[in-house]
């Protein structure tokens, strides 16, 4: 037994006692393990509150010591004997000795945790009865109420609440759970009254509620009243946490608070502590799953699996699985998960809300209405129902329907923050920015701990500093410096894409279309997802709004921003054509397909790894393809999902024609499910699944058809000669030859490296990986023409390599091939316009070819990028402007050149010519604009003579 003195308060001194008591009662062996049990020293059985109050001066003078503590302990034992228990033993080491036996109380709690609610209720009533009429422990009444609520027995829960409140008249814990009980019995007035009573009791009898369970309830109560989360933590949770470090409930409360504010790291940390203290706690396991939902699918799956292993009917876990199935368009699996929930609680409002979502997506409004009515049957004013429906529809990019649902939710509770922040997101994604930002401000003003609201408000301040560019129905917002560098290129590409794709897909676009380009990946993620993260996403389209990373936000591994923007604008076309009612795979598939048509180096192409996945068992059936985008096993699997989706679109176009695909898109806009639309205009989904699998495997076989695909096993400590031997035994093995080439490159044997890589490319000319080392080998061997040929071939396959286009610029400019210099400069600008080299090369090539428009474009940008020779750049720009008769602009640039180099003779000469031409132009205009005066004839000679 261990007895410790806890920190004293102004009103009481507390003891913390740890011991084990083994008792026998009515033939049953019961073991009580009391670990860290704390109680005020003045607490004795059945002492009235007034008497305790009179003992206050005495309490403060009591010295806590071992003899007194022992007296308390043996007093408890004596009382237990008087109550009908007979002492069997007192053993502080029984747990360590493995003698622990489950008590009835512990078993009741375990049964509740395992979802065996009927058994838990029965045993809790037994335990409560054994404690007697005068028990001051409302714990068992709370357990019974929670169990009845969990099974949908709302009337039974209300009856239990009434009975319990008659026994525990001042219980705020019962009142707190009673709020939910009354709401689900459609007695909102009483729920409000119970809430008021909590505040009154806490104020009047504050000393009664200083134990952990009541402090936690008070924290939750004030959070519900929109109290500042930090104040709740500091005033309620953290003090308990310090004093009761082994109490799992305070860690659970902190985790729930953090989760509600989207502080996932803090939530996960505290749920992990709960699991350490209570290893099989199903609700804590589910909490861990929720905490890792945005970041770690493996931990989510592990936590849910563990929770369901303990309680196969764990409601929250099945709801999470249903949510994931809906996101993956696996609606039959979602229905199975929801049936598990409804087998526990046939009235569960969220389960019926999910069913309403599924009916909506199936274009079944009658069924949708029935499910929503069932969800609201017991509590008609429940704001959660429409919020969940709207949130799920918004995840399907149906933001207008989602917006309507959130507005309905806020009719029931205008201050329901989850609905308000979701509505803010929906409006921002619909381009309704004024109201969207206003709602984000309102949420942040109400709840400054809300991570999502804080992020949005901070982001709004960042976006306000962006430059806005407009052209042809597009509104582009981007960093002011970046806008000057490549903003016009963005507008020009969007205009080309609009002309091409809108016509092809027969879509009248709703404008304006908003494009926001972020120089910081974190800002892109917050604007797109509400939270930092989203690594791997380059751009996202919501219908009329596109968000994307600029090259500055991509880090070292750049992707052509032009291909990303073309891809996302294609989403604008298809989403607007279908009214955002298309499956993920079809939307992504068309965009990647159109990328490849626009530029063969864009999009996804068949690779060795993709071939292996397609010929193995990793090809996803079309009917399940949207699920491949939800928490893929790896980044490679996500990229493969994009490639496979584009291959499906190619298959549909080749098999049924582009007109059939357009009819499918039109059909989707009416709400028809994808499988029905495909059946009407293409073929049944079962046929498509089967035929596409054949199409994909045939395509996979086209990659290196003459190659040997024998399995290659690693050769430890191998060199080039080892691989020569292996490849001799396995001729034309693509993987083996690639490994041999790597060895020759490492050993700098460029002759053998070139020879081996030539074999690789001959076997697989479409593979990109062999070209860069082969170009290097030719360069090292002094064969520039061969190097150039390899690099130019690679440029047709790869649109994302800064190194590739930089080298091609060096070679083409050195050869004086100015047309190719302009081509590769523009290809490099499509990858990274924020470096000076492509602008510099483009300006030189444009001058050499007399392309003044390109000269002005490139030098204007270069002038803003702090070039080494600023005077030269300003002078060349002035010269190009002068040649195109833009005299005022030319004059400004030449003066800037002279500011940098006052003795620049060519600049002085150019300035003089500009001034002279301006004067001549002014004189010419004056002559044209000023009306001629009548000519006055000179006096005749005779008259002149007459004059004095």
C-alpha cells in the first residue's frame, strides 16, 4: 500500500492511496485494485454537507501521516465487513503476483467497452444495487444511460435519467448527458433547462465539483457554450492532468477538444496516453484513427482493426468505414457498414444521414428524403444530420448541394461551427468569396483555437497581397513578382485551353473562372484542404476555382506548370459539363488523356513499373477505380491510378467513340449514376471491366515486346563484368541490361556504358530512364552530335527536366540554331520561369531572328530579375521598343540604362534618336491637328511704293 499527500487547495486536503483488497461476498470472490485513488480527508460515509462545512477549519489543520492513513484504510475494511463482505486478504502485490480477478464493476465497464450493452446494463444495475440506496456514486447510472442511448433506446434513457436525478439531485454529470437524452426525446426545452441548471449548481456548490469527472464535465460544458478552448484547458483539464497523471479520462477530454479544433497532432498524442493507461479502450482507438485520418492511412487502418477486434459492432468505427467506402464509390460496402451500425442502434442519425447521401448520389430523391426523415425522427432540430450530408456531397465536389445542406443545418443552430466553417469552404470553392471569407472570420472570432478558421483567416491576408490579372473570362491571382514574370503566359495558356477544350466537349463555361497560384505549398494546401499537408498535389479544380502550386512551391522535383494548368482547366470543362456529378476516375482520366493529346511529353506514360503492375494483380477494375485515389499504398500507386484512369478514357474513346463519351458526360449532369450512363451509351460495367483489363494488358505488352523478362535477382558486390555474364545467360533482359549500365556509369567506363544503354533504348525506345546517362556517356566520349540526338529524343518524352532543357539551350545557342534555342527556352519556361537563363537565351535568339515581340517579352521579364548587366538589358529592351515604335516606353528604358551607366554612348545615341522622332511626331501631329490660316497676299509693288 502506498499513501501520498496531494497538493492542498483552499478548502481541503487530499490523500492518494494505492492498494488491493480481496473480498468475498455471497460466495463471489471480488478483488478491488485501488491505484491512485484520491479523496478529501474529511470524507466519511453519509456525512451531511452542512456538517462537512462546519469541519472546514479542522480539515485544514489535519496532518496527513501514515498512522492516520492506515486508520482510514482499516475503517474502509470494517465498513465493508459490516455491509456483508468478508475479508479474504489484503495484498499490495497481488497484481504483480498475477492473482488479479475481475470485479463486477470492472466487468460491467469491459462489457460496455466491448459493445455488449444489454449485459453491461444488467451488471451495472447489480453493482449499483450492491452499493445501496445511499451510494454517492452516479457512475453506474451514467453507464446505463449511455448504453441505452447507444442502442437507440432514447425513451429508456430518459426514464433512467429521471430516476437517477431523483437520487443524485445535484449531479452535473447526469445533467450533461441528460442534454443529449432530452434532445433525442425531442424535449429541447428541458435540455436547455438542464444546461442552465449545470451553470447554477457549479456556481452555488463549486466545492462539490472539484474531482476529475466533474471538472471534465464542466470543461465540456463551457466548450459547448463557446468558451475559449485555451481557458478551458488551463482552468479545467491541465490542473487535473497534473494532479491525476494516471487518469485516462482527462487525456481523453483533451484529445476530444483537440480533435474538435482539427489539432490532430495534439489529439493523437493524448489518445496514445489513453491507450497506454487503458490498452483495449475502443473509443480511444477510434480517436487515434480520426487523429491520423489526414496523414497516415496505415495507422488509421490499424486502429480501426484493433477497435473492431475488441468490439465487432463498434459504431464509430463502422461509420468511419462507411465514410471511406462512400469516398471510394463503393456504395454496397458502405451499406454493409451502415447495416452494422443500425444493428446496434436502428435510429442512429448519422447512419441514416449517410444513407441519404448514398440515395442522393444514386439520383433517388424519394429514398433520400425518407432517410433524412429517419435521421431527424427523434431530434428534428439536430444540426449534425444536414451537416454530414452536405460535407459528404462537398467531398464529391457537389458544392452547391453541400452549400444548401449547410444552410439547412444552420437553420437549426445558427452558431453550429462545423456547418459554418464547411459552408465557408463551399462558398470559397464556388467562387463566392465575399460571403466565404466573412464566414471564416465569424468562426475565427468565435473560436480562435479552430485550426481551420485560423489558417483561412491568415491565408486571406496573404491572398490580399496577390496581383490580379484578367483576360477572356479568367481571373488569375498570383504573387505580384511572379505575375510580372509569367502572368501573361498563364493567361495565354488558359485562353488556348479554353478555345480547344470547350469546343471539343461542347461546354458553355460559367465565368469568371478563378485561378489562384501559390508560391508556398502550405498556403496552397490550406486554401485547398483547409489544413497544411497535401504533399504531392500540384493543383486542384473545384469547378469554377482552380488552386495550384507555383514552381517556387514545388521544391527540387519540378513538374511543368503548363501541363498542370492544362490538366486543371480540363477539369473546369468536364465538371461544369456534368455539374460536378462525375466519378473521380473519369474526371482525372479525361484530364490526363487531354494532357497527352496536347503534348506527348505531358501526363502519364507507360513505364516498366506500370507494366509490371498491369500484368500483375494491381490493375484496378473500372468499377472500383475511384477508390484507387483514396489513401493509396504509396505515391507510385497514386500516379498509377492517374495513368490507369487515362487509359480507361482512351479505351472508351477507341471502343465507343468520343461522341459516346460526351453522351455519358451529359447523362451524368442529370444525376444518373456512372454505371447506368455507361450502360446506356457504351456498355455494361461488367463488360467494360473485362474488356478494359484485356486492353490494358495488351498495352503493357507493347512495352519492349522483344525484351526478356526473366526475374532479376540482386548480385551482391557485383561489378560490370558480373552483369555481362548474367546478361549473356539472359540475353535482351531489360532490367539486367539497365543494372549493367549503372555499373559502367559508376565505374566511368563510358564506352561500355554507351554500348549497354544503346541496347536498352533499342529494346524500349519509350522508356525515359536510359536517355540521360547515355547523353552523358556521349558527352564524356566527345561525341556532341550523338549527345544532341539523344537529348532531343528525350525532350519529346520528358517535359519536366530543367537539366535537359538547360543543356539543349547550351548546345543550340552555341551552334547558332536560334529557332531551336527559342523552342527550348520556352520549354524550360514551362517548367521554371523563375530562373533567368531561359529568359536570357530567349532574348538572344529573338534578337537574332528579328522577333521583336519575343525580345520585348523576354527582356521585360529579365529586367525585373536583377540581371548582372542591368544597363545592357535596359538598352536592348529600349532598342526593341524603339524598333516597334513604342517611343515613350523605349525612352523610359534607355533612361534607366543611362542611370546604370551614364557614359553608355550607344544609349545616348538611342535617346537622341528617340527624342528627335518624338519631336518629329509632335510636329507632324501639330501640322495635322492645327487648322491652316488664310494666306495674306503681299502688297503690290505699287502700293509698296506708296507707303511711307
